[in-house]
């Protein structure tokens, strides 16, 4: 893992070329916030974002983005419930 591809998420350094690892690290951050930590800082591409309970929806969208990327890379598709229209 080169320094250009690495990102610090919480206390962990993650390889940005592995979207599944990024999503897993972000899930850990989300769990820490929900469990009571007041904030968590993520550094990606030289930018720093601090997530708190107030912007947990942004964190959820970021996690979904990386989970979708991971499923595309692995060739597995996420399953969605089918709805019926009348």
C-alpha cells in the first residue's frame, strides 16, 4: 500500500484501492459514533472531515457509496427487495 493510496479513517490506515476495506472502516467509525463517541475524524485525499451524530446521514451515504463500489469490484450485486406496482 503506497502513501498515495492510503487514508486514515479513525485510528486505522486503509488502502483506498480496496473499497470493501474503506466501507468496513467507515462502518467501525459509525458504530463508535452511535455507541457514544462524540466525533470521529476521517482524512481522505488531504481533506479532513469530522463526523458527529449531527451528520451521521452523510456518513451513511459515504458508506453506501463504498459498499456499492466494493460490490462492483467483486462482481457481486447488492440485492434489493422487489416492489409491486398496480
